[in-house]
């Protein structure tokens, strides 16, 4: 078993297998992240822990399926709450936005396509009709899934990555796949949010907002601009953001700009740049408030980021 600890959130994201991810820390308690990785027969398992709340978006890029199971904390996927009876089934070419509201742990299980095809054939299920997104499988199934996966990791730790009694005999893979098979029998669920007489495609709204944030100067973007590009009222925008991220559009935009400023601080040299100049590029005019909010979010002063990271 491989265990890696991280001090940088983006290094942590880049080591989550089979997912191409971007994201940001939404609040921080401990600037520490960890991943345990283990191969179980034909399957691959990762157990991760995060030192704070986060908002992550990206796509699955593996040849198969990925099952994501939050172990604690409140989790939302594309605006839908992950309840104790549900798992997230990630399939290729679909964008996922996942938000956690606090310190949290999770399990990811990768199942290769050749294994999936055997299960689908056995149950006479079309490859185009397999479930994706948040799938409700029942509390008992989720608890059993968690128990098997956590026991596998625990045994691997104790045996230095070689839990012979469980993995080498295929018991773990057999139990894991039996639970996965029950998931494949669940019908896919597609949800839209109804507001008044309109039906709003929230995925499209998120894409419009993402495009605006990535293509226009951030110091010129305010919450009213996000509502305008999404063509919704401020009240509706707030509801969508609370559903997706658990925070208001004002808070989200501030955090987004903070992360953008941090990126520039890391890339800049203290002889050529100042914290105030960089902060002003992203619309932060009160530098004392900026420094305080920055330290709360990242666990260090913006000046420390500017002075230290250019040395690496």
C-alpha cells in the first residue's frame, strides 16, 4: 500500500487517480491531505482525507467506472446531497461538481471496463443504460460497501500492503463486485430543478458561470454579473449556489478570487511584485481584510506565499 501526505491541495488533487480535477479549498482547519492507494486484484482503491471544506470539479478519465463514497461530512454532487444510502457512480464524459462542507474522508473504487462488461452481460443490461451520478442503493448496501473497503485498507496497512488472507484469495474483490453488481441494477436518475413555471438546467448554468470566471478579468466580475450570464434572478442564483456548494455566491466568488490571487503570488517574485498589487488585480481593495481572509483560508499570510514559493 502507498500512503502519501500532502501540504498542497493541488498536489493532492493531481494524485487522485482516474479523475482530471480542478477545485479550491472553501475553508481550512488543517493544511494537510492524505491518500492511501491499494490494488485489489483487478480493482484499484484509494482512501483520502482532507483537512477542510472543498469544492472540486472535473471528469472521470478512466477506462471503466469509479465509485465515490463519502465517509463523513456533508457532500453535494451537482447540487444533489449525498445521503447515507447513496454512492456516486462516475462515468466518462460527464462533468461532476463535488462539494464538502468540512474536514472529510472518502473512498474511491475503480472498476475496469472488462469487469463491468461481464457484470452487465450477466444481468442483461445494456452498456448505454448503466447508472451514473448519485445512485441510491440503500443504507445496508452502503454500510457493507464501506465495511469491506475499509477492512481491505486496514488489512493492507497491517500486512505492509500484502493482506494475503483477503486479497490474494480474491475474497475482497468478490465481495466488492457483488455490491457493485447491485448498483448496476439501479436505474439512472436525471434531475432538473423546477422554479415557478420554468425548468432550469443547473448544469448549463454552472457551465456559463465557469466560462465567465475563466475568460474575463476577475476584478470586473461581481455576483450580479454571474446572475446576468446565467439569466436568473439573484434569489435563484443564491438557491443554486447553496444547493451546489453550501455557500452563497458572494462567498464563492471571494474564495474563487482568493485562489486566483494565490496562484499569482506563488508564481511571482517578491522583488518584482507586492501583495497589494496582486490583490488589487482581483478586486480586493481592503488589503488588511484580504490578508486576514487569505490566512484563514490557506493557513499562511499572502506575504509568506510570495516570499517562499518562488524559491521552489
